């Protein structure tokens, strides 16, 4: 059970806490316009940074495009050559299989 002295101490502490909270609330109200303006500035900064990043990406892609096209051309030629080799090997395989079948008969 609390005594009258302890209750007074708690009341004093509660009043001090209340003063701090009121001071904090006052300062936050004073700072609100500044905080809002800082938020707007930060948002615009992010927008400009995003724009810069998009421009850098587009520039990089434009620089890489000819290399990419060249690589695609090379890969298509390689694919065509591989398909031709595959056809030749399939023909050879079929001929060898026929020869083997005839030799077995």
C-alpha cells in the first residue's frame, strides 16, 4: 500500500512527465511545417535520383545494344551450323545403322 508521501512523489513525477510531453508536443507542432517541407524536398530528391538512374540505364542499354545484336547474330549463325551438323550426323547414323542391319542379315 502506498503512503501519502509516495503518492505525492508519484504525482510530482506524473506532472514532470506531463510537462515533458507538453513541451515535446509544442516543439513537434512548431517543427511540423519544417518537417513537411523536408519531406517534400526528400521526395523531389528521390524523383530526380530515379530520373538520373533511368537515364544512366537507358544510356547503358543504348551502348550495349549493338553488342547484343552482334552476339545474337553470332549465336544464330552458330545455331544454324549446329543444326546442319546435326542433320549430317543423323544421316551418318542412319547410314551406319542400315549398313549394320544389312551386315547382320
